C-alpha cells in the first residue's frame, strides 16, 4: 500500500470532518422537523377543539 503524504492525510482528515458536520446538520434538521410537526399538530388540535365548542352569545 503506498504511503500517504502529508497533503493527502490533511485532505482525508478535512473530508472526514466535513462528512461528520453534514451528518450533524442533517440530524439537527430532523430534530427541528419533528419539533415543528409536533407544534403544528398541537396547534391543529387546539384549533379543532375550540372551533368545535359553541361560542357563548352576549344577548
């Protein structure tokens, strides 16, 4: 196996760090997506709960 020179080693380390950062960013986006979906569902349930109740009349 040919030996890697210092430039190739640095390039490989940078590539691996970039991959780790991409994976971390996608995980964050997944967590945010789940959180937003949960908030939206909760909001929809509240809206449907309050729109289903009759409003009191001020006669």
